[in-house]
C-alpha cells in the first residue's frame, strides 16, 4: 500500500483585518510565504479575514460560490497567495446555502 504525506498547516493566529496597517498585513503574508516554503505546504487552514468576490478573473482559484460580490484587499491577498502556490480556495468552490457561508 502506498501513501502520500501532505503537509497541513493550521494558522493559529487570525490574519490582520483591513483596519490594521498595511505593514502588519505585509508582514503576516511574508511570514506565511516563508512558512509555506519551509514546510512545502499543500493544505492551509486559518482565518484570513478575507472577502473573496465573484470576479471572473478569480474563478479558477475560488470558484463561483463566494458569498461576496466583490473582493476586499485581504481577499485579493489570499487569492494571490493561493495562485502563487498553485492551490485553490475550497470553501468557495462548493455550493452551500448563504447562511452556511458566514464565518
């Protein structure tokens, strides 16, 4: 029987929200980038304070099932990060009732 290990990284600290300075957001995503390189991350779990919209350009990474129409800055950051790692945001790909999309 063959198996494949994948690295699951759980971010135990919520990402800075939009009211925080750009420096704190930048440092959070720089640290996340370093961690992803060190651990060869395949799955990332965490609270990113992101609103990912339904923009056509984002559909390959986030799908069609986002709660929000437009992305906020944190949403763009997490989509950019996911795209650079060739991963997708699964929580917005599958159909859910809107009431279950709220965190």
